[in-house]
């Protein structure tokens, strides 16, 4: 299995709620592949959090605009 496929599968496990430690202990993969998957997962989570924050700010601004 290629590193790209392994990374995708590891990210799926992380997205399904497995902890980083669970994934480290469950799946015997090269360290660099595992760390890449963890890094990508964390970046994705950060991006989702930022998107939710921006959406909340936009919703608030829209509500303020309607009250005038």
C-alpha cells in the first residue's frame, strides 16, 4: 500500500474519533507516514474550527444588519 493510501486511511481513523495514541498503537506503519497523517488531521481540524468561527461571526453580522 502506498504512503498516500496509508495516510488517507489513518486520517479516516482519526476523523472517526480514534485518538492519536490509539492510531499509533493500532496500526504498524512507518513513523513518517503516521506523523504526516496526524499533521494533516490537525490541520483539517484547525481549518474546520476556523470555518465555524467565521460562520458564527458572519451570522452575527447578518443578524445585526437585519435589526436596523
